[in-house]
């Protein structure tokens, strides 16, 4: 009995030791995968903030208000302009320097007349003959970390420098969110220097020195750590005496790297819980075995042997059941985590894909207008260039409206829609004007048949135009492979208003799936399959419907049916 007791204790110690190593490795792998996902989300958020602010100096460097202020020396209107931009983009601050490097206008209470001629955000763009946006990092004098700046030179029509516009990127919100979440995150540059950190005292240090200065375990703890690593236990670093995993992700900006240190406290708790169950089960089994052996020691040796055999069989069954239960629990936990992650990625993919799809056309038009404006400026025709800038400003307003529409679409129609009388004839003309840059690149014959009297409906004009643009884009893609490309637009009045767009393409292959999100027959990279789904949702919100069918002579026909507003139609016809 003594030998059995001693053997049981040794076996229990070995089971606990091996089980702890195995479970730690198993649970750490799950946490490492989760840490990689969270690190990727943190890095994506940081990269998005930097890219969003990088285009602001380009826009402001061509702002006529700022250029006129540098000419006239009157900066009150420029101050209001910079404050408005700061509130819209959420930047840290925006300020304007004259050709001498003095602050002349700002979005905050920065001292006017302050000399920043020696700062990198002034010297870099002034020295850059290509007039590209410059990026600089300046250490704050109060020890509060670093200030990140984008700057760009403002020039005359002949290329003479007028001043520099500087945008400060406020990344403190990211550090604050990390601290609130009680996670340890650092962002380092290409040399390993810490630029952002969840712990303020980590800024300015190198990551290697930071980990070297962290509290290390004792010699006994270090020996145990080496033994675990030899047996396959995952490696980790010590911070403030506690073990942490390490997950690194490239930010995709200036060779920055984001390092996330998830704690192992959760892994420890799960391992200890499982080991406690194992110890308890083992103790119960040993106690039961010794109890049975003590009662039937000598007199009933055969029965003891028979019961011992039954007990061994029971032990094997329990072991099989426990192993099966652990496998089921692990599979269930993995499935739950996979489902949760898939839901998050699906929601993120839907929103990002919708924004990319709906903003593609205004961005293409803005690029065309911007190229024309640049040519007009070079030809010293500023009045016509200002007209192009106004069109770009209108497109920006349109993009803002599209973004609000997408938010309303994502809320499944919870938002209110502002309806007003809309003449579909004007909507068709506006959509064709919007598609003009694309139509000019592809030879296609567009036939438009519009009634002489107004076709008025109660709707949101921006949503109506978006539906027509999406249908025109699909029709243009459908006829791309045809020799004689033809698109016909019909507007028919009756009890309802019918807008039909017909093409001579190959037709519709699967009409039942046509309005499903992400269904597309285009090649990868040419379409997302969201245009018709969004358009159908808009039509339903306006009280109408969008249907599709194959034409009698081939090709596809899309019909938008909306209720007609006869009162507004009569008023508009009388006004004409």
C-alpha cells in the first residue's frame, strides 16, 4: 500500500507537470491566434488614421482662401477655414506658415507670429522641388511623446513658394483606447524606437532595451522556463514580472511595427482549472481503489481480483469519456470563436466593400476634373480652374451623402428619409453627366427617350441618381464585349413612373440571384456585386421596386417603377 501510494503521488506529479505543459501550449496557441487578429485590427486602425490625414495638406495647399490670405495678409477667414477642417477630420491641429516660417493662421490658440522656420515640417516641404507632401516626427518639449505632422508647400501659379500648410495627426486617442482596454501595445519605427505606447514611460526607448529592463524572473523561474521551452511550451517575455505573449504586425506606414503583448493570466486560469479537475478525479479514483482494497484484503482474494478487473475496465471507460468530452469541449470552443470572428470579418467586409463600390464613380470624376483644373492652372486660366474646383466640391458633398446612405442601408432602414419632389428627367441628365468621364472612354451609343411633361416623384434625389448610375454602369459593363454597343433609356408616364434601361449585351444568366449582395458575374477585381442590391434597397425605401428581365431581342432590361406625384407634376407643368 505504501508503494502504491508513493507510485500514485509520483504519477500524479508527472501528470500535472506534463498536463500543464501540454495545456499551456494548447491554450497559448488559441490566444496567439486571437492576439494576431487584435494586433492586425490595432495596426489597421492606426494606418487608416495616418492615410486619412495624409491627403489633407494636398487639399488645403490648393485652397483659394488660404492662398488669398497669404497674398493679402488678412488671416481671419483662414483661421475659420482651418477650424472647420479640423472639426471635420478630427486632426490634432492645422496651422499655416508664411514663406518665412512664421505662424499666420491656425485652428487652435497657437501663438501667431511664432517662428517655426527651423522645424522639419517647414524645411522639408520648402526644400522639396516636387512639392510633395512631407512627413515629420517632432518630440514634444513637455515629454508627452511625439507630434506627427504632414506638411505641404503652397505655391504661386509660377511655382514661387507662398508658405506651408501643416496638419498635426493626433494619435493620442489610440494610446488612450489601449490604456482603457488595459492592453500593452507599442508602435516602433524602423530602428526599433518606441513612438506610441500604452504605457507613457515607454516612449522614446527602444523595444529591445525596454524588454531587457523589464523585471525578469528568478533563477529558479528562469530554469523552469528553459525546461518548458525544451518540452515545446510557447516562448514568452516578462513585463513587470508577469509572462506575456508577443505578437508583431507591420503597420504599413514608414516601416512602423505594432507589437501587442497579451497577458497569460487567462491561460493560467484555464490550465489551473483543468488540472484541478484532473487532480480531483485522480484523487477520487485512488481513494476508491484503496478503500476497496482495504476491505477485501485477504479473505476474498478472488473477489478482489474480479472487482479489480472491473475497476480497471471502469477506469478505461472514464478515461475514454473524459478524453471524448475534452475533445467535444475544444471543438465547441473553436467553433464558437471561429463563428464570432467570421461574423466580425463579414460585417467589416460588407461595410468596406459597399463604401468602395459606391465612392468609385465620384472619385473617377474628381480625378478627371482635377486633371483638367491642373491643366487650366498651368495655362493661367484660374477662373475656369475655379469652376472645376467647384465641381470637385459638389462631388465631395455627393460622396458625403453616399456615405450617409450606406449608413442608413446598414441600419436596415431605421433612419428617416427626407423626401422631396424630383423630376426623373433631371435625374437622368444628372446621372449621364456623372457618367460622362467613363462614357467618353468607351464608344457606346446612348438613346434617351424622355417625355415632354415632368415625371415627378416624391423621393431622395441623391438616391435616385445613384440607382440610375448603378444601372448605367451595369449596362456599360454588359455591352463592353459587343461590336455595336447600344444603351437605351426610356421614361414612361402613367399611374406610375417607369424608368427602363436596356442594353444589347449577353443578357441575364441567373435572374433569381441578381439582387443578392456580393453576387456578380464579373471577373475578380472588376466588381463587388453590391450595386444592384443597394439599388433595390433604395427603390423599396422610396415605395417602388426594381425588376430585371431579358429583352425579347437579347440583352438585359432593368425597370425602376415609382409612384407618380400628380400634384407636383401638374404644378411643374404649369410653371413650364
